[in-house]
C-alpha cells in the first residue's frame, strides 16, 4: 500500500475545484505527477501534448463533456491507446452502460474513496498496458 509511483503522469480533467484539489493531493502524495485541465477541450489538448499514463475524466464539464472528449482522444492515432477512466457521481446502470459503450476503460465513483483511489489508479494503468 505504501508503494510509490515513479512520477507517472496522470491527467486530471475536472471542473470542480475541490474535487481537483483532492484528486491531485492524493496522487502527488502517492508519487504520481499530475497535469490538470478544467475543460474537455483542454483535456484533449493536454493528452496530445503530455501523453499521460492515464486520464481521469470527469463527465460533466463546461463545453464538450467527458464522453465527447474521450471520443476525440480515441479518434487521434497518437492518443487512442491512452487509458481513460470516467470519474462520475452517477451510480445509475444506464449511465454506466453509456460510459462503457463510449469506450472508457473503467470508472471511479465520486466522491472518491481516499484509501482505495491510489490502487484504482494503479490498476487502471496496469490494465491499459496489458
Ligand atoms: Mn464536473
């Protein structure tokens, strides 16, 4: 559990300041490096620029939503293989199915579970590499 990441870059796409801060603080504490975007458009641009090990994608964002941002990242051959996990407050089955169908590599429920979160992030990165 105390295992530290080696500065792997995680892109957080999140428009809520408190959620962003919590997510960033936990990841940095566990040895990840973070890059941040507060809109879907910036998330797409930063994915191209930084090639993160993982993208944590909020769904409800100003401008394009997380699903559209995912589609744009997938459409670009240079970023199509980067794992993307939806961060969502919704536990509705229809929403989960919609995110699955859109091509997300998984989802993490908000509010995040502070203790479980680093492991969820590591698992998502490992699945992306498999
Ligand atoms: Mn949001």
